[in-house]
C-alpha cells in the first residue's frame, strides 16, 4: 500500500444532479426552483436545484414540507432511466483518466489518479480537466475535491460547491482539520454528533484531544475510525466495481395499513427485486422483509432457505411468510414495506450475510 502522502484521490460530486439534468433538458426550468419529487403526502425530495435550496429545500425532505418552504417550486417527477444514462456518460469521462473508479451513487465517485492515463502532471490538473469535459460535453457542472485519501477528498469536494474545486495538500492537514465541526466528518450523523457534544466535543480539534481507548469505550470500533479521521488518516482504497451486497426495493403506503394489507405491495416489490437480481451473475441466498411502523420504528425479518430462491414466486412466498414473524398486534399500522435479497455468493465461494437496508 502506498503511503498516504503519495496517493492522489479525486472525489467528483455532480451538482444538484437530478435537478440539473432537468434544467439542462428544459430551458424553461433554468433559474427556477426545481424540486425532483413525486407529489403526494408520503413523497420525499429526490433532489433540489440550488434555487430551491436557497429556500431551505433539501434532499430526503418530505415533499409537503418542501412545498411549504417554496410555494413557487416546480415539482418534476424523477426520471431515473435518464439520470442513469447521464451518469454513464459521466463515467465514460472518468475512464479516460483512470480505471480506478469507485462509484458511490449515480452522481458521485472516487477516482484514484496516482497514475493517470492522460499523463497529466498533478491530480489537481486531472480534476480540472474532468470538470471541463463534463461542462463542455454534458452541459452540467461538478464539484471536485483533491486530497491524499478518500476521507479528505470527500470533505474537499463539498468545500466550494457548487461548481468548485478544492485541494487539501498533505502538509495542510494539521491546520485544515482541527477547526472543522465534527459534523463535517462523513458518517457523523446527528446521533453521533449529539453523543460527542455530551462530552464537550464540538470540533475535530476537540476530537483529537480524546484518547483512543476513550473513543473505543464509547463508540466501539467506530471510535477507532474517529480517532484516525480526526488526524486525517484513511487507508481505505478506491475499489472499482464492488460486488453486490444486496438488492432491495421499498415503498411507502399512501395511508398506514395493517399487516395483512401489505400483501399487494410485497408482491410488487418482490417482482422488482427478482427482475433486478437476474442481472447479477452471483446467487442470493437470503430473503429480507423490512417494515416501518407508523411510529417510524423499523423491523427486519430474514430467512435463508436450504436452497436459494429459484423463481419470483418462491421469493414472493418467502417474503410474505416472513410477516408471520411480526407480532405487534392487529392494531399496529405500517407506513412502509421493503423486500430484499442478500448473502450473494459465487457458486464456489459462499459468503457471510451482509447487512441489508443500512
């Protein structure tokens, strides 16, 4: 493994990707607050243009709240096949420069350009050229972060959004990181931020002052990870084409329903999951059912049969039967259901069951 100071990692993050594609393809939407979401009581925002974000609209926000925050927003139903096609075009640009590409989603990816195919002298130059090519060829903008590792590159790409480029040099790590709020660390959500705040930790500099044993005692294995990240240490590699860990689909009901009324939705979701699994060369052994109660409590039930499901009908039967292991009483209502396949393995290499619906 190369020393951290010799690696050159670029994180590319497309700016308001879904909304930007809609604005690009429909000139009438440019300059307007665009919210990519289905309308409805249970819909959530998939993406928001920067014009909409200025009103406080954010991804994953309930669509109804977005509408209250920005009454003049233009709501566009998502068109995922089109977004995936654009994402493939973005990846085609990446491939000109490196084969070490780790996609995180349709709109962001890590690139290891320690040795780049375009023979450019620096990672900063590679990032600049990639952004120029995305702008000129796809008429979209992307932000980029350049750093010696994935953790720092991720922070850097967000530093000058939208349409920005930021570089963290190895010699700048010890001055750049300490003033940052701990919420800037990818993976530190509201719960972890609150737990850190309870012991007086507000900034990365504060985090650096904690001993490794203290962090491990409070946060387990993640405590060791926090200890390293506070010092800018991240040895994780850019791994292209990660093997599939799970395939899942979920949906929210228009109204909360009792358990027995979830069957039609489970059947539809099982069909979607089965169709998606046919594109995977490996075999899934475990079926998972996910339920979310009206109180937002999440339950999962899984079953690994002696033989992997061999048909959509078998997958559906197992998913429906898993409901029998949910005993919350007939009065309980559910707002969401999901069906998944996990525990993928090659014919000669069974693997342990990974987490599903993280």
